[in-house]
C-alpha cells in the first residue's frame, strides 16, 4: 500500500496477505521505526521490509490470540528486541506490555492508540493510527470488523479457551461496533486481519481494506438494529470451526517456537521407511496420482490453496501424522504450511512418495451416476449451509470436518459416492471412507464432475 502523506513527513502502511489463510498482517513505518500488527508464523517478510527501509522493528501488536494461525510475535521480539503489546485481558505468558483503552505507543512522528473492542474474543483490541495533528488516519481492527462483516463470536466457548458464551460475546461485539468503531471519522481507513474465505467471519468482502464511512453504509452488521437482533443475525449460519482453532489460541497465548527452527526439526524419512502402525498418513499428491496408488488407509489432502485449513479440520491438534509429497520442494511447502497452524510438531515423519503403493481407488462412471444415482449411497461432504441445496435426492450429509468421526453412519449395502462442491474435499472424503468401510465396498469420488450436476456450483 502507498504511504499516507502527512504535514511533517509520512507514515507507510504495508499489508502482507496470505491467501491460503485469508490473513492480513501489517507493517506501519514512520521514519526509521516499524510496528508489526498480527504477524504471520514466518517473520522473514517483516525483516525484509524493515531492512529495505533501513528501519527497526520496535513494536509487535497482537489484536487478540488468534485461532486460525500461529503468530510470530514472540520470535520477532526475541530476534529484534521489539516490545510485544497486547491487552491485559489476554493474560499472555510471554514478556509483553499491556495495551488497552487510553494507552498509546509513539512510532516516529505518529502514535498508535489502543481501543478495547471485545466480541470476537473477550480480549480483542483495535489500534488507531493518529497522525502528527492528532487526527485519526486508520484503524487496525483485527477480527472485530472486516470489510463487509464482523468477526464471529462463537470461537471461545470451549473450556480450553475460556468458556465464553457466543451470545455474551455477540452482545459485546454490538457495543464495540456501535460505541467504539462506528464513532470514528468516516474517512478512517479500515485494515482488518482477514479477508474473503476466512473462517473467522461468514460474508467477508473481496476487498482487503475499506473506510469506516463505507462500512457504516454497506456492512450488514453495522446497520440500525437492536442488540437482540444483532445477536440473532450474527449467530445464524456461521461456518464450521476447524479442530485446530482452540489449540492455536492457547499456543498464541504462550508464544510459538521460531519458525525455521521448528520446520528444520521435522523428521525427514526415506521413501522406504517403515511407518508406525495406526498413525494417519496425509498424502498431499494430486487426486489422480493418489487413486492410481497410495498407502493403505492414507488420507488424500492435496496441497492447494486451503491445505492448512483442511489439515487442521480433518486432523486433531494432539494427533501425530505422516506427510507425503511427490518432490522435495512440494514436501517442504506442505511442512511450512503445516507450521502456519502450529501442527509441525505433530509430524511424525515427512517423506517422498513410497515406491510400494499397494492400495488403489476406483474411477467413477459419471454417466452411471447421472442416470442411475439410486445405485449409490451418496454422501455430500459439503458444510451444512451449502448442503441445503442438495444435488441428489436421498443424500447423506456429513461435512468433511466430521467425516472421520461419523464414517460408521454410512450404509455399505451399495457402492458409496462422495461429492463436495468442486472436487478438493471429495478427494479427501473418499480416501477417509475407503479406509473405513469393508474392502469389497467400492468408494467413488465424483470429483470435479460435480460441476456438471449443478451449473452454479461453488468451488470447494
């Protein structure tokens, strides 16, 4: 993003966007001082930014303990000597300075002011950027306010993350938006921590920044309504919650291990290594390669745009697993993606594709499915909201994140057909079901052919 001009200098705001996790982090530079907001797991991009501008990172600010990715705040502080700022309500166990209502940080010629904006989490803050004239130039809203949406309030109900009810947090979010954010000048730029596709909201806009004025006009959650109505509207149709979310909240409260050190510590195995029985194998190769041959019981989670999310949705945070890829570069890529959600310490071993791939998966006869779908037990593994518009009659709906736990619900008196919305999830789902049902029951993946059954299909 371009520098914002001011009367006696300029402040530069640089957004770093990770499309896979739909996560936006920020560097704010004033003169030779830099503050980082909500950094991703790999801190190198922030070091490069500071070096490019001959500047020093002096502050790292966490808007809240994130659920959907692991932050590098502790690593950056240890590497650069920067101070970490976070709300006192986090009760963070790493060295930090509290940053709450009324507190401010000087950065070059500008100031950063804390605003407590609970709702997505009880400890969420937003950060105001004030220029030399004391005018509000921008607000970094974390997961409180997105472009076109607000953060979901239902991620902190488990005891591990505080046991906060979604209704109580939604009510707090109503007050945070009305009393804090919507009172800012309409020209204030809005820089959220997430964009489209994030599971921290439900209808996020494709735009990655906005203004308070635009959001007040166009954001459904900021329209005139009572607190009760806001709570009701906000809580309906929230997306599923991946298994790893609570784990990452706890990890971010502690501070994670340095990224590169943790990636290097992952055991690398030879392709012919003997794998421990009972440990799940995550095969990241393309579905066609997987079908031609794979290890018995392996799950086909293809490396793709949302690999991290689906890994953390299918595999539990305390569950060890093996990772397989078809090249050293591909293997390194999926290890690094795994580390972005804090799962790298769960990798029991990473290896290139073994030579002995004893299991295969059958190819589907799409025309048979089209003309005689009743010949199959059809399992729709889309999320419940997606599955409200069924593609086939008499479909069993089991969303992919629930499939390993519920696979025994699938009747096996007919061949089983798995479908999603675009083919990515169904490859994983078919592999999970194939490993669980009797060997004589064929399990078919409809794959991308699903698009020929529903003209307006969404991509998985």
